[in-house]
């Protein structure tokens, strides 16, 4: 697998990133330049494994590793994790 990095300047909604070694998808992003200090990119993202949403702030121009996400593999992994719990209904939101 080829590891690619993108700059925060290339962030778009839907971009897939690796954040804390987990594949995530950007929900919202906002460039912020305070009066003093360095410009930052504020990002709201969804962890594709847990479904949790979080916020993170990156320095402007910082490079972040992209996530090579294959939706079929992700769905299969989530489905297999739920197999022992047959009473639960499996729902996956992407």
C-alpha cells in the first residue's frame, strides 16, 4: 500500500484521512487565521470504524496521511465483528 500525504490546504468534505491510526472522513473544515499566531484548519471528522464524530485542529500547511478506504472491505470487517452478536441488527452508515 502506498502511503500518501496531503496538505491541510487540500482538505475537502469527504476526504478520507488516517487520524490516530483510524480511517476517518472529513465532515466539515474551516480555515481560521487569528489576529496573532499561526493560521489553522479546524476539522470535524467521522471515524469510519466507530461512527464517532470528533474535532481536530491542524496547523496550516501540515501534511496528513490519507486513508486508502475500500468501502466493500470496511463493510465486510464491520459485519464480521458483529457476527458473534446475532441478536443485534447490523447497521452501517457511511
